[in-house]
C-alpha cells in the first residue's frame, strides 16, 4: 500500500509540474476537473448548489440546526473524496485560487466551523473514508477519519469481547474530529484520552505529500493528536491501540432529586469521584425538572451514570466504602459485555441489537449550544446551592461533570496538546437545546447558557479559564486569519491549550507557513515580519 500511495503522490505532482495548475481565466472547479487523475475522476464527487443532491449532502452531516438556517452561508461546492488523489487535488487547487477549505468528518463540531464560514469556502467531506481494519493479533486498528465511534466499537466487538477503545460515548461522532481535538470517554480514568491511545496516522500536507508518523516527524504527529488536526493538514486515518476490557463490566444509572439529600450527594461526588478505583467512572448530569412534591414548581434532578470495569460485588464494596451517600443497591447494577455498555451509556433501550452502532444518524437533531469548564477545587455546599438556585431560575440549562483523576492525573500535560491533566477534579459541560426556530429563540437560549457559565466563574479554573477543544465555543474568541491572527488565536488558544499553545503555533508556522488550513479557531502562524 505504501508503494502505491507513494507513486500516486508522485503522479499527481507530476501532472501539476507538466502543466500550470490554473490559468488566469479558469475557475477552481475547472482546475479540479482538468487535473483529475483519469483513473479516479473527481467530477461525480463535486456537488454545487445547481446539483439536486447538494442540500442532501450538506445536511447529511449537519448536527446542529443552528447552522441550517436560510440565512446561514452555504459552501460554494462540496467535494466528497473517495481517493487520496481527490484530496491532494482539492488542496492544491484551493491553495492556488485562495479559497478556504473546511474539512468535515462527522459533523459534530458544535459551532459548525467544519461546514459554515463568513468567507467564501468549500467543504471537503470525508465521510467516504470510513473503513475500520482491526488486528486483534497486535491489538491495533487502522481507522479512517470518516468512520464513527459506533462503527469502530462494533468492528472491535466483532473480533473480540475482551477488547475496547476509550473513545466518546456518543456513537455518531466522526473519528477525525474526535481524535483531532483530543477525545475522551468513560474509560479515561483507566486509559487516558482517546489521543493517548493513538500510535500512527496518515495525512496529506499543504504540498500534497502523503505522510505517516515516521515521515511527518514527532512534532507534527503530536500536533494532530489533540491540537486540532484540521490546522495542519488532512488526516486520512489513525492507527489506534486497543485496550483490554473484562468479559463483563458493570453499569448503573441512578437519579436523585433535590429533596433526596442531593446537595450532600453532589458535594461528596466532587470529593471522591477523581480518587475512586481507576476502573470506575461516574458521570454526574444535573438538570431542572417538574417537582413531584410541589406541583407547578421546578426542582433540581441529578443522574449518575457509571461504567465499572469489573463485577457488581466489587463495585458495591467500593461505593459503600467511598460514596455511601449515593445509596447504590445491587438492584441498580447491571452486568453486561463492554460493547453492550456502549449502547447503555448512549441511552439506547434495553435489548437494542448491536448493529444500532452502525447507524450514522443521531437519535435526534435540535438547536443547541455547548460550553465547558474545569473544576479544580470542590464547590462548598453553599456554592452548590447557589448554582442550583440559578439553574432553577434559568430552567433549561444542564451541567455534566466528568471526573478526572487516575490516568488523567498521571500523564504529563505536555504529552499531547491537550493540557488539562493533573489538578482537575472534573471537566464540566454546559448544554442547552431548543426546538423553536428563528434568531430570537437562539438569542434567548444562548443568553441562558451564558448566564450559568458566568455564575460558575468563582468555582472554576482561572488564568486562563480553561476549555476543552472538542467542546468548541466561539464565545472564547474568533480568528479572522488576518494580520492579527496570532493575537486573536491567543484568546482561545491559551484556554484550550495553555502552555502548549506556542508549541502548536511553532509547528503550524513550519508546516503550513501561509496558513492555508484555517478556520475561526484554528492554530495561527507566528506574525510575519513587515
């Protein structure tokens, strides 16, 4: 395979060398069609607004309805490559014509920057690159970026019931964006982030060169495993390391309301969740529900979702010793295969067949906004009450606490671009969703989540107030990719990457000095001398 890919790259570059890539009068579409590899023509893979399938292709992987409005700017065209020559040619023609290229794999980019822009752009949609090749013999798999997490888990389970992978619990996420931004799941306390389990990659750089880990070098490999791979090139596939899981794991999902001693339970969760057995992950989600004791009133409800890489007996012993406040009983616990726990954690009904993991469409689409934070010091009970009161006032904003500790505290903050390791109790996700259409509804709901985020200021990380790249948030800053690109990039870059930001900029400035691979929150290049 390496032999053929090498000569394909040479073939593409030779075509370009023999003839000018673009004349003064041609368009980028003419450039693409005129220089397409005859063995792999690109014409049928280009969708323009004049094509009847354009809207279907655009919306197929559009996951946030906020960016599917009549006034949302649309791409000039979409390329859906099936061969690496299509990607190489897209880069080279777009570079020549100065057209912005957005790279989309699964469409779960929460702010839509993989398929929306304020400037003219086209989408390179990688959904056809979705193969998953599992090797149980060496406990690895090559995963193309358009494959979903569900497809990866299913492929692993087809080969082994004692292997898994520490990726996200949502099963429709594209692996390209997931790994490119860091990735995490309910096994991170045991095995670290998704990117901590990536051992190789294949990508195409700004010059059209096909690279693997050896040829790209360790700096670039480091950057594309958690630093936003779209800032550096087009990744084709990642080689992941499979991890061992027991033949049976234990899960539970229990809910407690405010009148069930919830303040004390939440307080205790902060104290112990990052110190428990590394095999145990307990996610806490807090929301507002109708009160059953006071009709017409709202109250706080919290759900504790857990995965334990072990049996019920061991889990109950751990919980009774470290977290008795939750009141977990044997009846709450269910033993199942790890792959079944994936369905459980994603809220599929009991008995759902495993091939549901192959469904690439989310269980529902709506308008939503996500923000993130890091909890480093336990909130005191009065602080928890303060936030509960604000949540009831706002009604519609939820919070999820994802505990750290374990391996997350042991891996150095410089091991990957993702720096949020030791010193964190949990990563917090704020979420709001709505079904009402229109700008007014969006403005109202965005204001609600921003209010809760503001109220949490005293309790979370500072200098900078950190954020998680995979929970992209344009409130943190927006890069216009002009003369102020570096300073604009620092606004969000330090929040996402802290001390790793300048190393990412250094790598970016070396491998993409003209800043071709860019978006509203990409890694900038260092300022150019005037």
